[in-house]
C-alpha cells in the first residue's frame, strides 16, 4: 500500500498543521473539503472553488453510481476530467448515503442491496464494488472503505456488531484496493459513543493498515457535547503520523473544537446547502440574509475574506436577490460560505504554526457564544 506522505509542520497541544502530499497536489491541513456530491460543488464553478483556497473536494459513490453511472463517468475520462476539478478528490464509499437516502435496502454480510431513490432501480453495493467504483471508475485520489455508519442511540451490543462488520468490510475493501502507486485508502472508525468500542475499532483498523483514518458514526444527531466526548477518547488511539478525517462535520465551532482534539480533515454540506437557503456563516454563527434587517444594510458579508461574494456585494443586494428568487442568490451565498470555511481553516493553520491555537480557540468561542446569545 503506497501511502501519501503526510508532513506535520507544527503541533500546538493536540492540534496539528501540515501537508498531505498527493499526486494531484498538496492538501494543507487542517483542511475543509467542499462537498461535490453529483460531480459539482452546487452553484459554484470549479475555478471559484479553487480560488476559495480549497485543495480537495469530496465526491459520492452513491450519487454517481446511480446517475450518471460509474461506468459512464469512466468512459468520459473519470471524475476529474468529467467535472474539470484538477486537484485531489476524496470519495465517500456509499454506505452512509444508502442509509440516509435510499428507502428500500437489505443488509447482508456480502453488502447492501438497495433501490435507487431516483428511479427505483435495484443496486448491490459490496466492499469490492465500492472500491471498483471509487478507485477504478471515478478515479478518486482517496477512497473510503465501505462501512456501516452505526445509527446514534443504538445499544452497545448493536454498536459492536456494526463496528465488527465495518472492520470486516474494511479488510475486504483493502484487499480489493490492493497496492496502488498514486491512490490512497482510508479506514473508518466506528463504535458509536462507546469508548471501548472506539478504541477497539481504531486498534483493529491499524492492524489492517490504511493511509488515513476517518472517524465515522458522528454528525448523526448525537449533538456537540457527545461528539467532543467521542473525539476525546478516539483520536488519541489513531496513528499521529497519518491524517485523521472527521466525516460530515460540521459547523464552524465543530471544526475548531475538533482541530483542538487532533482532527485534520473535514467535509460537510452545510456551507452550500445552507447558502442556498439564505444562511451566511461567520465566526458569530449564521445570519439569514432574507431577514428584513438586511434590506438596507449596504455592508458586505465579510471584507476580510478575499472572495468577491464576501467583499464586493452588499447584504441589501443579497437580501434583494433572495427575496426575488434570483439564481445569483444561491450562487453568491454558497460561494461566500465555502470561502468562509476555507478562511477559517487557513486561520487555524496559521495559529497552530505560530503556537497560538489556544488563543485563537478562546477568541473564536467568545465570538461564537456572543453570536448565539
Ligand atoms: C444526509 C446528509 C445529506 O448528509 C449530511 C447531512 O445530511 C447531515 C444531516 O444533518 C447534519 C449533521 C447537518 O448533516 O448529516 C450528514 C453529515 N453527517 C455525516 N456524514 C457522514 C458520512 C459518513 N460516511 C461514511 N462512509 N461513514 C460514516 O460513518 C459517515 C458518517 C457521517 N456523518
């Protein structure tokens, strides 16, 4: 298994900053990966995504295998050529999306049979098929093992059964992945909210050996405090020399607190999804631009961010676009939100490099809590 070199340039407490070097470019960590579910970061051109500072974007096996079809993407040159994204891409393996999107599904040791939420067609996703789709057909730089995202609120016994299935599916994912020159495979830690299961999952993933380690089974309704608790007793068991990726997270405060606990990579639909509905993010939390208070506010969203959407448009204009149902509304707010998340990770990287992360974290929490008041 060829691992992507991961250089840690500085640490500050449990926080780290560094570079994950891939054949399609470097990923500066802590890194936020914009979600590009259907081969697009919704409402943005890929050039804009790049200019926000994003080094890597995420794609989804589930969505692309259903539409346009993984073999079709391959025939069209793979996901990078198809989407025109030239940097590294990470793809999720599909299990989580089956659970969150597909109604009719049947789980077995072999894999998961499900019906498409688009046209009801029947599909069968196994660890082997997931790796074939991610690494061979889409051409992801980083593939994720197929796992089962253990639902929040299950019993310890249920969490163990689920975690052990993910361990076995990880081993089959790795066997199917084999040894590749310029692609990586990440394992996914499960174990729900149980410390012993999380530790055992981490230890058994390390025995299998992966290029990076994701923390799954979070951002599934457990809440902020419980997520932080799970990170407290999970990240210390992960290899310090490999990247740690917290899947599906999250709000700005989640990123800051997870970086403080040693997480390096993140992805979340929040910036683009909430942007389409009028939410603009900042260190103080979200504002909803449709509110009447912004109707004549001619200040920009955030002049400190080097992004036209954050700097060159007034809140009043954005308010007008949303009130008028103009397409440009979703485009500008998604663009600003992605730029804000990249601005946040850039500030965290700088703070860790300067040995000032705790001061950054304290100042951020002050602004965040003030904004929530
Ligand atoms: C279903 C949908 C679109 O995905 C987002 C978003 O809604 C929503 C709903 O509420 C919020 C929390 C805001 O985020 O939850 C999703 C983000 N949380 C999340 N994504 C994950 C992806 C995962 N992938 C794998 N392979 N394994 C996992 O264990 C896993 C866990 C995850 N947790």
